[in-house]
């Protein structure tokens, strides 16, 4: 039972999926921060903003109201994303890649017989026709 679980976990697809979920979650924070920090204030230029005490650059909107861009939230989300990405890479991806490389070094793959290329086949057919090994072609 433990061996089966170990084989399941060490498959590349499971680790890739786990990394994608974690990175996706971190990227969601960036998207939310971009929307909250840039898109919402741009929309608020045309509407009266609410007073929520957000610190950031403030500009005057079209109707004379002050619009605050909370850039701090965006920077925090970006730093958080890169921190999560680095942790995921160094804790999950790098050790799994090292493990796979070691396993591949222990068990070198047996090379399969390679098929001849199209050009090699055409050369072989040409040589066979020159030598008359193919017989005579039927006349129409």
C-alpha cells in the first residue's frame, strides 16, 4: 500500500498539478490586487468613491472627488506571489527533479531501435531499383 502511494506521488503529473494549484492560488491574489488597486480606482474616477482609509497616491476624479490608488496592496500581492513561487520551487519542484534524475541515472533507459528516416528509405529504394533487385515494373 505504501509502495503504491509512493509510486503515485512520484509521478510527474501529480507534482505538476499540485504546483499549478499553489501557483494559481498565489496568482489569484495578484489579480485581485490589480483589480482592487488599479481597475477599481479607474472606475471610481467616474463615480464617487467610498471613504475606506486606503493609503496611496490620490488624484482628483472627473467630478472633483479624490481617488486613491492602493499600490501597497498590489506590491504586497506581488511579493507574496514570488515568495510562494520560490518556496514551491525549492521545496517541491527542485527535489522532485533531482529525485527523477537520480532514478534515471540508476536505471538507464534501454534505447529502442530507431527506424530509418524517410530519406534513408528513399535512398535504399533508389539503390534497389538501380541494381534491378525490385524486378521489372508492369507495363501499362
